[in-house]
C-alpha cells in the first residue's frame, strides 16, 4: 500500500498542494521522469501536510498538544509521522488514541442535543430532502441522442474517418514507427510505405512509462517478419526526450505538430484541432497549413480523460461501460465547467438527488467539453474555429464526449477511428517523411536485457540547487531531469558563448550589493519579495546611507516557502505573495530585530495614465504584520509604512517620520533619498544598456529573440521554475519588458484604462514585438493574479491585431514544466514553418474616456 511505500521513501519532491488535481499533475510528471515510487509516496504525504498547514489552517499556527484523528491518520502512520516532523512536535505533544478514526461518530453519539427519533420520522425526513433537492437540480437543455436511429446515423458518419490497415505478418519492405509517450498512456503505431497501419499498441503508463515503451517495442520485434525492416522511429509526447535517448530513436517532434500531421491526413484543410488526453488538453488553430495560436491547460489538468476514468472506477465500472450509459440519458445533469473537485461534489449531490448513472455520465461528458471550450480556450465565437474541426485523443473514443462537442458547437466534427493514436500515427508519418535508411533503434537483443538505474541528488553547483533525477541506461547513456542548466549534469557554462538571458542578468544585478561592515545603527532586514525585485537598489542604498547593515533574505526555494506557510491566510494568493511569508521568517530566524518592508500603493514609474501597484504589491506588508505573530513574539520591529515613492519630497517627509525612532535626521533622509534615487537610475540604465546591446546584436546577426514579459518577481528562478533557462537552451536570446520600454513604438490598441505601471510595460512590449518580426513575445502570469485577467486579453489583442502569435505560460508552485515545454517547442516549430508577417501600422480608435465633462450627463 501507499503507507508501506512511503516507509521506504528517502527523497521528498515538491508536489503542489493547492488541490488534488495540481498534485496529480506533479505526481504524473515524477512518474514519467522515473522517480522512485517510494519517494513519490513520501512526497504525497508531505503535500497533504503542506496543504493542511498552509491552507486549511488559514494562517493560524498549529501549536500545543495535537490530536491526530480521522481514517487517513489512523491507517497511514507515515502521514502522521510527516505531520509530527513538519510541526516539530515533541513526544509529549502528540495525543495518541486507538480509536481516532471514530471520534466524529462518537461525538455525535455523545451529543447533548441528541433525541430519540423513529425510523418512520427518519424516512420521512430523507424523502422530503430528496424531493426538495430534485427541484433544485439543473439539467442540460438537450439530450445526446433523440433515439436509436439518431445514434446509428451518428456512428455511420464517424465510421468514414478510417486509416487503411495492412497485415504485418505478410508485409514486405520498410516500416516506420511512431511512439507517443503521453502523460498517462503510451502508444506506438507502425505504418508501411503507403501509410497503412500495420501494428499498434496502447497501454497505461502504470507509473513506469519507459518500461511500457520497451515492452511495446519488444512485442513489435516479436511480430516483425523477416521481410520487414524498421527504417525510422520518431517519438513525441511528454516523454519524447527520454524515450528517444533510451531507445536511440531517429528523431522526435513536439506533440502538437505530430497531432497536426495526423489530423491533416484525415482532413487536409483542417482549421482547428481539439485534443483531450488523459491529463492534458490541447486546442490549436491552423492557419495556412501550420499551427497558429495554441491553448493548453497548463495550470490545471481538471476535466480531462482521467477524470472520467477515475469516476468510472469509483462506480466499479469500466470506462467503456460508463460511457455507454450516457448514450441513453434522458436528462443529463449540468455539472458546470468548474474544477474537478467541484464537479465531484456536484456529482455526489446529484446521486443523492436520485440522478441515474446514465444522466451523470452524460453530464460529465458535457462538462469535459464545456471545460475545454469555455474555460481552457475561453471561446467566445464558435465561428472562430472554422469549418473543418478535427477532435482526437483517447477521450474522444467516448461517443458521449464526441456527441457533446457536436451539440455544443452545433456542427459536425471529424473523429478519426484512431483518435487515441493520433500522436503516434503523426510521429510515424514524420518518420516516413524524414528517415530513408535503416533505423538506429536498439535491437531486439539489446532490449531483451534493457534496464534503468535511477538516482536523485541535489546539484549544489549554483544558487538554483536543483533536485536532479538521473537515469542510466545499459549502454552507459544517461538522461537527466530537474536541471535548469548544464552544471548539474556534468556540463560547463561558458560565459563567453552563453546566450544572453535578461532574467538571469537582472536577478544577479538587482541584488548585487554588499552590506556595511561596521554599521552605526545596527542591522535591518529586507525580504526578497514582490516589488523589491526591482526596487531593492533604492532601499538598499537608502538604508546603507542611513548607517544600517542591510540583510537580504535568502534565495527563494520550496524550503523558503515552507518556512512561512503556516502564516499564509489564504490559498487564493499568488505564489510570489505566499513566498513573502517565508522570506520574512528567514530574517526572523537569522535574529534580525528590525525588518523594513514598505507598502507602496504607487510605483516609481509614471509613464502610464496612472502608476498604481497592484493591491497585493501595494499592501502585502500589512498582511504580513497581521498574520505573522512571530514578529511580536520575537520583539521584531516591523517597519511597513505606506510610502509615496512617486513623489520624492513627500517620500522624504514620510521617511523622516518613520525613522525618527532611531534618531535619523531630516537632512540624513534627504541626502540618502537622493543617493538612492540615483542608484535606482543606475540600475535601470544598466538594464537598459543590456537590452540595447542585445537589440544591436539582433540587428547585426538577424537572430530571433524572445521578449519574456511579466512582473519584476518573475525573474526569480523559484517563481519562473527555470522558464528563462529553458528558452535559453533552445539558443534564443531573452529580452524583458523593461529593456524595450524606452524604444519608441506606434500607439498600441488599448481598450482598458492604462493605470498600472507593470501593465503599461506589457502593452508597450506587445506593440514592440508586433513591430519587430524577429522578436516573439511570451507572457508569464502567476496563477491567482486577478489583474492578469486584463493584461492577458489586452496583450493578446495587440499581438493578434498584427497577425502575431500570442503565447502565455501560467506559473504556480507546480514545478512540472511539461506543458510549458510543449507550448514553447510548439511556438518555435510554428515560427519555423510560418512566413514572417510584415508589420503594417494601424490606427485604432481611442477608447471612450470618462472625464470631468461627463459628470453632468
């Protein structure tokens, strides 16, 4: 069982604890990367602990004597041990009880308000509640099929989308193999010279995807006649890189283009592809035969095929039987498009209200499609999808899901008969197109003794301190996951040849200050958080000039987050804000008795209509003060004034008031502010010069660069999870939004009030990218950022108005970059295949503005 596995665990991986779906995403990635199951089990228990302490406790410390109640803590002693170790409880503080799993029922039985009730009364009360609940149950406004004839016509129409088959046992000639190592399943497809399918395999990953692939290829070798030879092998999917490295495949392709290649075999003029797999979904538009915009469910994997599978298993039914029930539904339950956790709750409620399995199955099928179209894609106009829609992925073997998409879109779609094999089929077609001779695939003899040795370790060769998983193959080859640069895998970073990386440069430059050796006013701490990723040069210089030794909190990490997670009041906060608690705790643990963390409603920047900081950045120090009792308990003076940083004269007066307690004079403040402002300008000039040098290089060499935009804190490697280094690894120089803010551009199409400083840079950067064909913009957004609901749409609108591809990557504590890597590689592949769009200046009508003249109206 899980507990026995966790007992053998040695390494704890970071698993997102926001919800079960997020955790499952990380778990699946760890399994696909070859992490030990025992370590994963131990990490799951730690994630439960983190969720309880960091979310359910709502910022209230768990102290004193702790009783461990409920079934999980009773039957899973390793989970209990993780709580004890994390909370640092002594033996005396642990309240042990042999019947903790019965405490709730015991409490109910012992309740003072208990009264006798007859069976008849109880039955009457239940019947009344069920009747009232049925009235409230929302039903979908249609059924999937009106009658059996309607379903038969549906099946005949979709039976036309078939791939030719051939007999492998009698085949003569070259064979081309595609391997799709997906998030939850692994598929292979072998085709002949005429694109006919000769052999297929489709299996669950079973927590060991590489082992599954090896077994599938062994079976292919066993079935291969002497008259056939494998001439080419291509890999795709989440595990494409490790499978290619382990089996010596001839090539690989990002899965979006593998799926597009397959879709074009069925529908050459395809305009839109919707792919729903076990744990991911991909939606992409096709323009001029290649991929235009791509949408993936990056932050959350809810509502995919595995949701249907898990629910069917919960009813002790196969997926096929559960799906078949939906076809006879007379009143599908409307479960909405919210997350899987909410859907599960609504399903349970529907069951209590008497909904049939058929109605629930149909309701789930509808929700999966609504989730894809309206939540993930945020579809507003069905006509945008075009006339030729192809749907694929194993989920579409479910006729109820297929019918749901046709009902919702009010148009027919194409579902290939190999919907679940499209990635593998596309990879096989690419192998046929690109491989001419014999394949480098491992021989049958080599596969017979194939085995993998896995080891995990901390790199420690740079500040990232990556947790690396190494897999060693029988031929001595190695495959690494978890590394953000080449240092951790035995490589060297040559500074002279390194691709320019604006994020790495800014992160090093902004904190490149030494504290005073002999401070006359002692030490003062500053947390490394939020706006201080840009404003630190100002505050470090100011406090240093006032005679303080400025102590900066340590670098962000999962461990830094854990330090303060017990004080986080809400799980809806973005990850950068949550990290602030850990950084403040770090300063407290280092013995700092003064911590300076100012509130800044306004920014130093004044180039937008207004220059507000977002509410979180503006006032988060207040949140820290109200929720971190340790500041009061340790006697820490927490200095968090609201400061008008946009007005230097007002700022001087306020700082003089705030630091009067330490004998700081107004003249000292005035001089320190002037020097701090000059240092902040020097920092900005350095950033600008880095950008100017990179722009000159692009002009000189014709290279393509990525303009990676976001908020100041996105330069933190823990927050961006190495996205910048991933882009850099593909040989692309990286710019940031503040490096092009001074470059003149045409007025962008802006339909919102441009009143946020960071947003103004994003809009300017989008227009800059639109005007420069060799620059592609990628936007980073933190999960939970409410204001980015505005910026995402606005930046997308600016780029698409000029025919450019918009790419957004959602970030959270989830460290799995599988979706981000797919999106990035899809973008690069699309750029290679697209004809560059020449920039044409456009004049957009100005948005209506509310002015003083409007008041009388």
